[in-house]
C-alpha cells in the first residue's frame, strides 16, 4: 500500500556537466538547462500530487551535481533524528556534503560524518530488516562498517562490477517495504527490483537468497534508468523508457508513474538520484 513519504531535493539551478566522473558524463554533450528545470519541476509536482511532502536544500553555484540529493545522506525510520552523512569520492563533489549536513542539523538531526568514502543513498538502500550497501566504484567497505555501527542495522555488502551502474541505486531499488518495518517489527522480506549483471557473482547469489521473489530487470531497462526509481509502496515513479520493468511492475499490481528525467541521464542520474528520502 502507498505510504506518504518525505523527500529532500535540490533545484537544478546550477546543473551542468563540467567534468566526467562516470561513463555517462560527456563534457561535449551540453545540458539543456531549461529542459532539465522543466523535468525536475514535473517530478516535484508528481510527488506532491501523490500526497508526498517535499523539502528543498538551496542550490550552490559551482556544485552542478548538488541536484542529486540522494547521495548526501541516509536516514532510517526506526533511528529518528540520526543522519549518516557523506564523504564523496570525487573531489568536485566533496563540498556538497557540508551543504546537506547544514540542512540536516538545522532540521534537528545528529549528523555523523563518515571517515571512509560514502555516498549516501546512492550506495545505501534500506530493504526490510537489512541495509543493502554497494561498493566497487564509490562507497567503500570501510563505510559499510561505519554505517552498521552508527545505526546498528545488519548491513549487506554488494559489489558492483559494471561502471555504468556505479551506484547501487542505479542497479537496484526497493519496490515495497516489508509490513511493519517502520516500527522495526517487519519480516524484512522487502520486494526489490535489480539488474543481476551489475553485480559480482557472489553478490548476485546473496540477492537471490535474500530476495527470491525480486523483479529482474534487463540491461535495456537498467540503462534506461528504470532501476533509479522511487516507490511509495504502491506508486513507482519510473523512467518512461524502462518499458519491460514497467510491464513487470504492472503485472505485480503496482502503479508505475512515468516521469522523464532524461536530461539528468547525461550526468548519470535519474529520479532516485534527485530524491533523498527523509525517514
């Protein structure tokens, strides 16, 4: 069932591709900033139309990737007022962490500054009783240990092996939380969708064992940023070109809500990248 969510976003006022830190970024392929602004505004309207709360962090000149709010932190519903912050891999993005930490502190959160490289919800995905944690390109295994100590939640490391899926949230998303997870009393059997070939063989086996009923995406749907989606448990805000995954979600009884964020694909981001969930 759908559950009202609270999302943190950042207006793409300064969004551009000025450097290349993943295979999607091409400095010679200019961003249509007006189109990007329209797409982002459409995403925000869609969230509001579906009953969700949206808060915003002011954009900062010189930080073109600040629009990708998901990378800034992690919060958990059963650990109120605690936020695990970020330490970005790329020097160009490191100042973003302080801007988001300022927002969280003003909102009353105890913000932990990681010692190891960690990129927030980009690589940390709450899934029922577990916290799934990506590594291989950005967030390190040392950060997995830090976040487990901070939240006291079992943290499952997953190795990413395809550079096009450099963050966990480009290769996997939670479609539906396990019932009761918000109070810590759920079964932990969340429903997820993922692209198996984005992961090492051992990590694929871990996912198969933990989530035997997962939706499996094709490479085409993954490259369309279909797994960089946001779900409220009923509605799935998803790239309109991930047609195979949309069909799978519909067959399972979910309601896909297509939102085009294709201009952000030029920087390797999509719907989830632009959306930090405040739990």
